[in-house]
């Protein structure tokens, strides 16, 4: 009986399928697009209420739970507002910051 030693061609055998990688990336983007949400549009009353809650929480150093929208998803950050940047419209909570334009809800805890 002859002995046969298998020599693997490593990645060479997969080279014809290399074109499918771009399709795979496109499919992943499409699947991620399904889970993305659209940023909620706030009315003027809701914006005024958020502004009021932000001012009260900042002045009295209350702990807040801020919900914000980024990249098709809603995130939360919890803490005390340490400072605000009026020119860049940023709100600093602890070591992180949130754009004021991305905030959709503020709850005082």
C-alpha cells in the first residue's frame, strides 16, 4: 500500500473566492443597516424641556441619565454634568462628553 502525504496549498486554494469578500462586507453593511434606527425628531416643546432639565441638573449638580443618538443607535450615559461647552455644543458628564444635538432625553435621578 503506497503512503500518501497530503500537502496543503494553504491560502492558494481560496484565492478564487477572494472576490466574494467585498460581497461579504456589503452584506454585513446591509444587515447592520437593518438594525439602525432613525434619530427621533424633537418638537420645540421637547427641546425647551430638555434645555430646562439640563440647566437645572447643571446648576444643582444633580445626577442625570442622558439618552443620546449616535450612529443609528441610542446610548445612555449616567453621571453629574461637570461642564458645558457652548461654542462646540458639548456636555461633559464625568470623563466623557455628548453633543447637545444628539440628546433625545434627560432624566434627573
